[in-house]
C-alpha cells in the first residue's frame, strides 16, 4: 500500500511539471489493451449499492440508463440484497449483471454523511473467506444466480500484492471468473484485463488529468476535503472519452458510482450519454470477458 501511494504521488507531481504525461500513460495503457484483445473503446458502469438509500433510488437510475440502452453491473452486500430483494430481482430481470460484494454491511449513512465501517485489511483471512462465501450464498439463494465476479468492499485499502494474491486464490477456488477490486495504477502496469493466474482482474478507471485518481461519485459529489466538484466529474469523464475516441484507441472505461450519490446528478447521465454518443460500447464484465473465453465479444453464459 505504501509503495502504491508513493507511485501515485510521483505521477501526480510529474504531471504538474509535464502536462503531456497523461497522454503518454494512456497510450501505454491502450497498447496493453490491444495486446489483451480489446478491439475498441468499451464502457462498463458498475454501482456499489452499499446502503438502504441505494435500494430506494437504484431503480430510478436503472430506468434512466435503460432509456439510453445502457446496462450496468451491481455490487451489493448480501445483507442489503436480502432487504431489497424485490428491487434487485427487478434489475436482474432487466439483463443487468450482479457481482458478489461480500455479505456484511460496510457503510452507514448518518448525520448526512457516508461512514465506512468495514475493511478487509482489518480482517483475518478466515473472516474474509466467510464474508465472501456468505455473499455468494445470498446471490444464489435470493437472486438465483451463480456469481462470476467480486469486488472488495472499500477496495482502496486492500491493494498490496499479498492481499490481492490471497483474494485471487480464494476466488479461483470458488470458480469465479473475475474481480474488479484494483485502483487505476494497476491498469497502467497490467492493462485493463489482467490474467492473474486464471482469474481476471479488471481495474477501475481514473481521471484524464489525474490518471491514478479514481473517478468515483463520492470523491466528486460528496467528499468535502477532496477539492473536487460535480462539474469536475463531468469534465474528467468526457476528457477520457475524447482522448480514446479522437485517437481511435482501444480501452475499457470501468467507472463505478453509488446510486444514492448520482440519482439526481444530471451531469452523471450527461457524461454516460456523451460516451455512448462518441462510440463507446456499453458492456458488462462477463460480456467483455467473453472475448477471452469464446474468442469473440458476446454474452458469456452463467
């Protein structure tokens, strides 16, 4: 973790000196994407539905995206799937994808703020395995699906080589196909679809001007200390789309948000619509990985 933070700080300082560095980094990334079989620009939207507030608004978000013909991936703790079963079953029936996000609740909304309450780096290995397995069981029992992917709750604290190696082994033992639990720096080193010894790791994406900074709803919409604002979210999203589309470069824009943080944010829908209009192909993790399994991009059966 310390090394990752140092590298991110070094890149940030270098960009302040040389503003052409993002273009160099993203061309390097795009080369890796091409080597991994990515044949164009893809857009994956995923939603971390971490609180009861998300249950209340997620269908509204999905309806707006559906009107754009955009499907998404939903990462929901098992306990919240149990409480919002009817809502999430509806999203599943609308051809959206679900991934295991553990079982226990890890975020609460109190006094007008989101508070993180659970971190895997504070768990021992047995507790991590238990939480993953319980989340898996809920998806099978409540939604009737066999999950293919996983996202670590608050994964930013779980980025060391040892943590990820342990996670990937657990998921492989459970016959999972992929994880999306790594920060943008991982993509510059390994590309957008890294084969981690039989399990694919798909890093989330960052900002154009700050390539190692995750473009997420909390940092840009709610975090008072981040120094970033809602309009910056739209600007950075569009800059990423513009760079790849202008130069006809392959890549995977893997962005996530919390529904309760964007449901009434018009700029979020504006940015998604902009990406689609510019030619980014909306897909899900399983459909993206179908190219690796079936030799073409298409729907990967569960």
